[in-house]
C-alpha cells in the first residue's frame, strides 16, 4: 500500500534509515505520520519506534542534521528539532497497563506489534519500516487502513476511554480535523464515558485545550467538543469567538477565549489552567485592560495586543502604552497624589476612547486638563 511521503521528509527518512542500518537497528515510522502520509497531508513530523534503545539513533540523526535534542519524557521519548520546523520523535516500543481509570500508564519495553495494539485508534496503529531510500510495506495489524479509507475512528478495546479519558478529546479533534465519524461501537463507548474527564487533573485538561488551540482551524474542533459536552470540563461557561481561527497562535487564541468569556469567567478559566506565569500574566493583562477600557501603562506583548485588537475591533493606538506619563504631569507643575493618579487614569481612558492617538495630542490633552 503506497504512502505519499512529503518531499521535505524524503531526505530525512533516507538519513534515519541509513543511520539505523549503520547501527544495526530496525526502525519504523509509526502512528500519526503514517496516517497523514496515507491521506496525502503535509507534515514535518516523523515518529520513529525501535525495539531497542532509541537514544543512539536519535543522537546520530541529530548530529547529522545539525539539530537539537530537546526532551526526554517519562516514557523515554527523545525529541530532535531541526530547521524549518522539522520534528523527529524517537521512542522504544512499549506496552502499557493502567492501575486505575485515567491513571498515567505503567510501561514496559515491548515488541512493535504490542506498541501498535496499545494505541488510541486504529488509524494511528500503523507502521512502515524505514528501509533503503524510503518506506517498506505498511504493517497494519488492527485494520487501520480500511478505517482510514472509510473515514471512521475506532478504539482498539472496550476500556480505551476508561483507561485514558484524554482520548475523548483526541477523538473530537481528529473527527473535526479529518471529517471522520466514530464507528458505532466507539460512539457507544464515547457516550458511556461522558463523565470520565472528571478524573483528569487540571494540567491534563489544560494540555487537551492547548492541543485544540494548536489545530489549524480550532473552531471546528471546539464545536465538536461542545457537541460532545467536553468543553464544560474546561469551564461551565466556556465559549469562543468566531475570530479564534484567524488568531496566529495558541496563546492569542486562549486570550480571545478569555475575552469572550468575560473578566469573571475568563479569569476563572485562566486561573484554573495553571499556565506558566508569563502566560497567565499576559492574558490577565488583556482581561484587565478590556475591563477597565483604559490604555495600558506598559507595552503589551504581541499576542495580547493582537487579541485585544481582534476582539474589540479597535485601532492599535488604544492598546499602546499611555502616551502621557507622570513625568509629563510633574514638568507641568502637578504634584504626586490622588488627583495625579486620577488624571493619569482619565488620560488612559481618553486614549482608549480615541480622543488622542499621538504623543503630541496626548500632551495637548494633559495641558487642557491641567489648565
């Protein structure tokens, strides 16, 4: 069965294949990249699985590519990041067991077949050997090719959603991205698993939301999450604006969602996600500026500025740092105090309202207020 390997990945596949042969290792492309190649979708990602330690191959390929080795996760995956957005993940084949519903799995080294049958959906349970100048015949023990051709998502066993409720969110994303439907038994299992996301930590729920916001068109995926009742696990009043698809990156998209939800609900969502401190501060500033309807005292980071402009449809001058300053007031004889701060606040609201948009105009406004 043929695969349409993207041109950008052909030399990379040859390199990985050659290095694997040199090291005496067998390597397979697995999962999502095989699925996407079969669909003819562009991708710069390559997921490589070995039945032996993947580190020698990963480091050899990183050296040849002039790439960086970024991360080792708890499951032993080694990520190699190259130029132009190239990403290679190297991992050892593993089997998984779950001690309890939604628990992180306990893993052990396994065969390639065991690696494939532990996966989420049949369309992600395919592998192609890296051999010679390209790829060998697809290994498809679960019938993923047939499901791919039919456009259906099928879990591999009845406990799939119970073991890992994040698969519910993944199913929504894949369904929206590819236009797939759930096969009848999988659909029944999805409905039966409706309450299982309650077992997920906020960090894992945040990770799923972030993956939605990384989609090329997140609105369709979010709509699927809404139809399945998944969005309420992020927040009971979760909603998003139509403009979310036009935003440039996940952080701007999250800021737009917080703005659409409003300062109270948006702030609740923000605090519950336990983001990195800088990300939390950026979105909180967006909410504060929008709520106060006053230009900020300091420059806003790019995603914050973009989100405000997109949400409110205002000219960028409204979101620039206040064009007048306390020093301007002092040089004009104003003494620091309550009225001093009040005047700066009024100036910020005036700038927001469009009463001035240049520093010269701001200084004229201040002079008139001080007169």
